[in-house]
C-alpha cells in the first residue's frame, strides 16, 4: 500500500521502487492519495496571462479549485497506470485533506478509516510504503505528517510492515539531520527507465480542451526534464531503529 501526499509523489519518490515491485517481484501494489493538491502555485500560473515556453501558448486558463484538482487527478491516474497499477488499485479516500493543511492526526484518521475497509488476501501481509518523515527542514509539512501517520500505524499494529523512502531533494537534509540513517539507493535499470519516462510524460500533457494542463511539468520543470536520466528511489534501511530513536 503506497501512501502519497500529493499528485506526483507516487513517481518522484516511490516510482522506481514501485515499478520494480510490480514488474520484477510481481507484488500487488495499491496507491492511496491523501490531499487534493489544490495549493499548487500552478493554479495561479495557468491564469496569469503570460506566454509559456513549455508549450508555446499563453496562460489564460482560470478555473475553479475543483476543476484544477480534477486536472491534477488526471495526471496522477495516468502516471499510476504507466507505473503499473491497475485502475481498481488507485484509491481516493472519501474525505481528502486540503493540500498544505494535513497534520499527523488527520492523515492517521484517513489511513485508519481506509484500512478498516481494506481486505488483505489470505496469506498476504500488508506493508505500507511511503515518504520518510525525516527529511529535514526543507521537507514539505504534508510529507512529514503522512510519514509520521504511517509510523504510528505500524507501531499500533495496523499493518505488518513499513518501508520509508526519502524524496530525492531531501536526501541531503536526511543525512544532515539524521546521521544514524542507513540509506540505500535503488537505481533504475533500462526497462525501469522506460516505464519511468512514460509515467513522467503523464505530467507533461498539454491538452486544455481535454482538461490536461501539464501541472506537474509546470510545477517542477527541471525535475521532469532531468529525472529520466538516472531515476532512483532512496530507501531508509534501518526503519525500526529510526523509529526507536526518533519516534
């Protein structure tokens, strides 16, 4: 069960490991997104009237919060399908949290409610895979809150395992603030790079008449331009020790 705070986190932080989990190990993967992604500055960018070199057009797209969230969700769903999730395994909770306003209690409540209705097949074990809450001062507060909620769920016995991954852009913060962390790097092989590139492309589609506004690429153009060169997932190797030391 992959837990992500915003649209694109399923790819940026968890993508390489999830692709390997599905393609190499044949594990059943689900993804649960927690916030609506509505606080992105791209919402305003798309309505500022300026020309944009990313798609050779002018930004004149004013839209409601609901329409913007729907555009982000299209990118997210497309990315997830490219990664290898079945459509039935992409989950949106009934009560999604507001982007930028998620705290640990709120995230834990959503997670506990979802898990109470989720059925694990006989013989399987349920493992949470999500963003580590130990990324340092540069880490988005929603990411920290979700990581802490996952740790609580693991400590309280709601799941049988926990895997924590650090955002590529927070690896330095982890190493600076948690020198005890054992960080493993999983680099993408050729086939994984191809899958990763297709998932990245989901965030760059510019088809306004179809509700596709390339929100991901507008938000992080440098990342999406360079990410296919050497994509990787950064795993915390000593999760139980980190929890014992840091809670």
